[in-house]
C-alpha cells in the first residue's frame, strides 16, 4: 500500500483501539462499539519552489504552487487521510521559511521542508555555469557559494529548524535535500556545458545537501536524501526529471518535472518513516 495510506490506517487502528477500550469500561458487555473515523493527519508543507511544485505544471498561483508538487501528491495518495496546507513559495530562503511557520500550530502533526538553495543563490550559479561564455562568472559565483555554504548557511538552517520545531512541537518534521543537477555522463547533448562545470555544480549541491543533513541531525529531525532517486535522471541523461534550458525564460530551469516530483521526491518522503521519532 502507499505509505501515506499506511499512516492513515495506523491512525484508524489506534483510534479504534481507544474507542473499544473506553466502551468496555463504560458500558455493559453487550454494548456495541461505534466506529468513528479519525480526523485527517494535519500536514503543513514549508519551503521554496521545489516544495511548491513550481515547474511541474502550469500555474497562476503567485507562489508557484501546483497540484503536481510532492505535498499535494502526498495528500492525494492518502485518500482523505491527510489534510495538507502548502505554505511554501518560490524563491523562499530559510528566513522566509521562518515566516512561513505562522501556518504551524501545536495541532500540526506533519511538516515537510525543502529550503536552503535560495540562501546560496544556487540558481544563479547553475545558470551561469550553463553558459559556456560565462566561465569567469561561474567560477566567481562558485567561490561566493562556497563561502556561504561553510559559514552562513549552517547557522541559518539551524535557526529555521528551531523555529519550525518550536511552532509545531507535536509534529513529525522532515527536511529534504535537492537532486544533483547533472547526471554522470561524458556527453551532454543539447547543453553547452563542460564536464568540469557540470562536476562543479554537482559538488555544490552535494555540499548543500550535506549542510542540510547535518542541521537535521543537530535538531533531531528527519533528513530525506533525494539524490539516489534522481541519480539517472539529471540533465544530460536520456530521461531527465529536471527542466532543462527550455525553462530559462520562465525560471523553470533545474526544477523537478511532474515525473521528478512523483517519482523522485514523493517516494523518498513517503518512505522516510513519517510516524517515527528521529
């Protein structure tokens, strides 16, 4: 069964047990327990355009939220067992996610987060590295990203996660990483990017994911690694799950496609032990 459905059924089983126990103590043995459907799991999604589902399908939402993003897919797979509020927004930084925590409360039971790339201006780096005439810009942006990655970002990720845990003290908190932009390939048809630049871009995202994982461990929340799911589906692969250069004009470039959301992010998050303690 889909994992979110398993969550829902587990909640149903727990509630049924409580109801039967209460009936046994409060009524004669001949009483029949009344089945009461539990309320849906209260789920809030926070983060940037990857959490919003931007790029996966057309949208008029000012924050780029779509029904093809993993938060909506997670709720849909639960068949009514999860109630989702997507507070994410394209362009959000860790500081913006702290502001998004206004959507959380002690009643929130599940929180997912995808954030950190915009703190590094990662898209600017990757776009400059996609341009074969911008080697100097690619190198300079790479150095700037490295400085932020080793200094400011760990601090900002900690602040963000502390704010989330404080605002939703009873919630299961899950934070995701990002897919590597380029598949390991000697050739990259249609993209005028050298192998060296592709490797450098992947190294930066690897460093970003490591920083996110470390912050998750420090704050006792679950980290979800999406790199394995996208391993053969980055740009330069035969079946990329990321938007390529065709998305440069409308800023969709390097965002997960609908397939990337459904087959890259969704299985990784759904299989991460959403009801376990970190």
